């Protein structure tokens, strides 16, 4: 990578136009250019081609501790060498785009891939009762999470949360329950009465079969009931942890096989009345370790992620999923 001398606070490029910028113009217009004197001897220019198009610069703010900035030059120049100005104090250069790409493309691409990770992967897998579930997998970690949506949502509803969980070190599978998207299976004409826990179990087992060492499940509303019932029906160790967002297992909570976090809004109500008493009753029956977090407001399940409580919900989920088992809380919280 090319470096400027420490006396220069900015990294410079030629401004738009067909004539070269001298030191006076730079001082007057704050246009950014690079001095030729900053180049190593082997890169000292001899010929200076005229630009055939425009040049632009993109660079971060400079600081006294970081006098050299990253500059990305987007331009189209004919092949040739750089010409040196006749006046030593007004020697400036512009880097041909191919030379700049050769220097910067590889590290920039590596940085981009490190930040974004692999592209989401569309997958499908069978359920034990003959269904077929379609899902999207984000990330490649050995720690995995299944996100199970509520009755008024689908797998796309987790698109904002999945990258957050991936950046925290998890692989994330978001599924469409049978009757949603392309997923299908027995009972899909009335999903609220269908064996949705088999869809969750199929997702958990798919992740284990593709290298996941631990798999947790985050279920919202309808998905919370399916997640809890999947834990009850699972083999020991198949599901590492459970997060119930605005819901609880449909089956007996005392038979849960995983540590559990219950998240619910205090004034969350359904047609049958407030949800908190029923969720708290199931929480009381669940085995330790467990935690109950009661949030202010009335938003239900995934709708909490559309309120100002969203950040807290994600913090609580990440804290619960990231702690060691012996560090998990065993008391109710608010």
C-alpha cells in the first residue's frame, strides 16, 4: 500500500477535470491530491497520461494519529506511465485504476467478506411425519439457533434479527412452518392445530446433521408453543436452550428438557384476556435454570421487535444464549 509522508495530513487524488492540480489550487480549494515525493523511488512517475473520464475519491476522516487514509479511486485511464511535472514543488500524480485495484482489491474484498459473511443459504428438509420444511440458513458457526415465527409472520420476519445473531457468533436457521411459504405437512390446512413441534425438531436435527454442536430455539407466540413442545419431545441434549417470546409450551412445562427464558409484555392480551398469568404459570412449572423477563407495554411476541423495546429484547436473548449454563439466572426479572 502507498504511504504519504508524515508532514501531509491528507491523502490526495486529482480532482475532476482535464488539467492537473498544483499546490496553490490544493491550498485554495482543499482538493485532495497525492504528492509524487511520497512515492517510493521505484514508483517515481515518468509519463503522465491525460484522464479519459472522471476521478473521484472516497476516504475516512483524518486524525493526527492516522495521517494516512484509505483512498478508493474510481476512474478510467488509458494505459501508460505517469508524467512528472517540470516544477519539483508542483509534482503531483494520479494512480491508474488498474494499479490501485491491484494494491487494494484483495484486502478490501477480504474485509468485505469478513464483515458480511457467506450469503444466506436456502435449504429444505423432511419432517418425521412426511412434511417438507423450507428455511434459510445464515452463517456457519457450530453454535446454532432456530427462529420459529408467530402465526401472523413467516421466515422473512426475522431478516433484521438474523444478522445480529450471526454477528454474535451463531448460525441462524429461519423456517417457514407448514402452511407458510412452500412448507407443507399433515395438518397444514389449520396450522394452529398442526404438529408444528415436528417442524422445529426437523430444523434442529438438520442443523446437528450439518455440523452444529449446540442448537437453541427462539419461538414467538405460535412458534413459542412449538419450540416448547419440541423440547418435550426431543432427545436429551438435542435442544440446548429455549427462548419463549410472548408464549409458552402447549404441553406440560415441567417436562421441558432445556434451560428457558420467557419474555412477555406486561399488558400483552389476547381475545381470552391478559397473556401474562398463563405464561407465568407455565414459567413456575418449568425446571431450572430459567428466567422470566416482563417488559413494559402491550406488544405481543415479534411485535415487540417493532417497538422501542427491540434492543432490550435482543440483548436479553443474546445474554441468555451466550452465558454458560452454570451462569444462567434462576429468578424472575422485570
